[in-house]
C-alpha cells in the first residue's frame, strides 16, 4: 500500500487549530469551517466563546495558508455541477465534485490501482493515498460552493485500498460537518474482508458496490485489478453488511454499449441479486477522451431498467453530473497530466 506523505511542519488543516486555540474554540472553529460558515467573532460569541485579538489574527492567517489543500481549478457545468481540482502539498492533484442535488463526490486516493478500463482515474496508476485531512477538506471546499448534505466516496481512487483513512474521515464528517453515516456512502469494487472491516467500524456508512458485470471472468477483464473474491461471496458479504447497518446496498452498473447492456447481462444481474437487500443504480457513462466506450441509447437503458424492475429488484438511472465540465472521475486531472511539462504525472 502506498503511504500518505510525511508533511512535517507543513500546514495540517483542521489539525492545526488546537495549536493556537483552546480545545473548545478549536472544535467550534472546525465545525464552522466544515459547515462552510465564516469564522467571525460574532459566531464565537453566540456560542459563548470570546476570541482574543491574537486568536483572531492567527485564525485569519490560518484561513489564508493553513489548509492542506488549495483549489487550483474550478469548472462549472451548465447543470450547476462544480468540479474542483485541488492541489495537495506535494504538488499532486485530486478532484472533488459538488452537485446541485446537495451531494459531494470525494476522492480517496491520487489515482487508482484497480484499473477499470472505462475510468479516467486510474489511467496513470496509483500515486499515493490521501490522508484524513485531505479527504475532509474536500467537503470544506464543496460547502463554500453550495449547500452540501450528502457525501459520496465515489471520486478518484478505490476507498477500500485506503479504508482506515476513509472510515476516519466518515467519523470526522459526522462529528465536525454534522453529516451522519446514513448520508455518507462508500463506493467500492468490494471484497469480503472490506465489508467485515466496515461492519466493525465505530461509524458505519452506507455501502455501494461497483459491479458493472455479473460474470466473474468478464468483470476481471473490465476491472483489471479488483479483489479476486468471487462475485457471489462479495454480494453475500455486502448483503450482510446492509442488513446489519439497516440501509440497502447500492449495486452500481456503468452502462457500456456492447459490453454490459444486453438483456442477458441484465438477467445475470437479477439472478445474482435475488433476495439481496439492495437496489441497482444504472450509471450513464460519461465519455473520457481516448477511451473507446460509449453509453447505450436511452431507449436501451430504460428497457434494462424495466427488465430489472419486473424481476422484483428496485432499479434507478443516474446520469453523470456535469458532462460538459469533464465531470467523470479524474478527467480534469487527466487533462492536466496530459499537458506538456506537467510535473504531477
């Protein structure tokens, strides 16, 4: 596993607040920042706290240079989706997507090791893990753009490969951003061990499993370095997790024309999910430059949804957010890495 870097005396984001504030004031400042609110003396006074002049000065300096991440690029789509490219302390970049629906899509790694053939995130492989601060700060930046009430760990990276930091971020977002675990969803290619570890966590988020195919051999071709656990074992373990935490599992299926959009594929999916506590989330593929895939026609998509529903399984369609803003995971970073002389590749 690629470790997070040792940042030494570099800014550590919210972790630096107790260096110049009391524990009570630091906790309040963290909650205000995570809520996207201003750190004004009035807000502290309203909470029964008084900021000294030196503390106000330190807070102003921290707001300017104390974050572990900085917004390097901001792209707004016609549908209101805002995609942020965040620059990290070592020059790497990740992406965060804030959506008008009130959800934010967070990244968990720089790049990805799974190598899904249809995804931009892993085209340059895995660079490193994100630490907890780098994950939490993505929510801070998103809430500066719009109201955010749901968190989706569906951005760059495979959350199960950085599970300790992801679960720590889930807990931090619950405590500091006041977003409970039922409004946080971790999306993963899955493994039995991953779901066992999630079930043992103090704060347990909702679960989404990236299936995309219901045949083990074909899925391994599409998701080249996913965990080798058989699909039936992965689905059974996901089902057990969903029942234990009391929320249905989302099974994600990115529709690719000629790859997984046949009625035989849909029927195999239905057989795999019979009796499982969950639903199918069909995702309309967002084109990525250089990848020779295409989304099926809308008529085909809706026919597949009807087929699955007739088999007694709840199914929905999720259109990709911000298609005109390179809003598929990793697309803006990919564009940056493709620029001549880029130092982040």
